[in-house]
C-alpha cells in the first residue's frame, strides 16, 4: 500500500448534518468514487509545547501556522509503520510533508531526540522544527472515522467525511484503543474538500443550492478549547 508523502492543496471544511451528508453522497455518485483505502479510523497524537504555543497561535487565525502530529490508520504495535507529519498553512494553502517510520522509532525520535536512521529533506525540516520549539511533547490523542472519495476525472479533487471525532489527554499512544470525549454535536459530520485547484461546478452549484457554507474548524483547536473550558470549570474530562 503506497501513501502520498508531500501535499500542497486547499482544504475547505463544512460542518453538516447526517441528512445533508446523505444528500451530498447522492449528488456525488455520478462524479466520484470511494477512496481505495475505504473507511478507516484515523488516530493522531498532536505535539505541542508546555504552554500550547502552537495551537494558541493557530486559533488566532494568523497568515502562517504549523502543527506536528503522529498518525496511523489503524491501531498499531511498536514495530508497525506510522507517519510523522509536519502540517503548515500559509495564506489559505495547506502544505503537508511526512515520513513513515515504526511507531517505536517515532516515539523515541520525538520523545528523546534519538536521530532517525533515514535522512531526507523532510527529516531535516522535522529536526529544525523540534529544535526550534524545544519543549514539544504529546498533548492530545485525536481519532475519527473517515470516508474518502475522489473525482473520477481529477483524482486531485477529494471529499472526506469525518465522524465519531474523539479526543483525550491521557494514554497518548497509537497502540491503544479508541475512547475519549466526543467533539462534534450529535448527528453531525465534518466534511472536507481537498483540492489543488478549484471546486467542480457541479459541487459548487449543489452546495450553493442547499445553502451549505464552509466554516472554520480545527479538530485540535476545538479539543484545546474544551480542555481550557473544562479545566477552568474544575471538571473531569472523562471517566
């Protein structure tokens, strides 16, 4: 199974109901096909500084922002491959660069600074990022079920639907199961349009006709806001 390692694209987000999702899926049928990897449960560990510098800067909606995470597409063991991803956004364009290493090597590299065996331009960027922010450590585990589709005539145009988005601050490992705090309102789905260019006319017309408008939504940012709210209220995040 091969994965793309370098991305440059626009990512447009829409918070929709299950009913709207069904309408969109029906409209997509003549134009799009399911992604070859099918429905998957994506696991992420987001890294940040001791004072959450990265996400605090991100939610201020600056011209440039960046994030670091480790991702897998299933529950893994220490010897199985995961992705270390560096995601940047500049003037609405998203740039993502990643490498694939074992879960054990990823945790050692980010946790202790143990150099990676593989060397590339991307690993050099990761080295610089970690050295620059210095106090990076795992802060949030975030998972969701994803369905992905691509355009029959332009595989660069993709639509994804994320559901059952959950987050937690403990048990920060891709080797564990799925549990935590629900992030979305009940009966809602996060749809993302990912494209290197424009949106096909059929999709643009459909979204406009149904008054489905893009929104600003960050999974990690939303989890951080809930962390602040819960801690300020002196509550318990989950049992």
